[in-house]
C-alpha cells in the first residue's frame, strides 16, 4: 500500500508510525483465564500486611478487568488518532484520496458495482 499511495522518503516516518499504531490497535487481545494475572503483572505474592479492602490483581472484580481492558484499548486508540493526524499533515491531497480508496477496498462485505462504460 505504501507504493500505491506514493509515500516519499520524507513521509516514511509518519507512515510507519501510523501503520504500527493501526496494527497495535487491530491486534487481537491476549486471552487469559479469569482471575489469572496478566503477563505484565509482578510475580510477587501478596503480602500478609495488605488490607482486605485493598484491590490487587488476584481479587479484581470482573467489571474491573473489563474496565482495564477498555482503558488499554482507549490508550491504543488515542495513539492511533495522534499518528493519523501526523500522517494526514504530511500527505498531499492526492495521496489522501489514494489512501481512502485503498482503505475502502479493504472493508469486508459486498461492494457496489462501479459505473464502467
């Protein structure tokens, strides 16, 4: 797609940042068993001095885990929006039109017939 749009060397960093953020945003989440710690959690066991009302990863409620997931997705979406804005600022109008056409062709589902004469 990079070649189709005509990305030039001075636009390459913005393009790669955008595509990397898009890939991160669209990546499937890593599934884990309910109640199990996430891979990024510390492996240290909870201390005996923790209060009963202090939340930790082992005692999180289902809603808390869902909220953490949503916050992670929101952070990825914010990064994607920033990178898209940066890319939009370096592309020409012609390149933006080519990108929009290319993205439209990637959408799933039936496509309307074009007017070919």
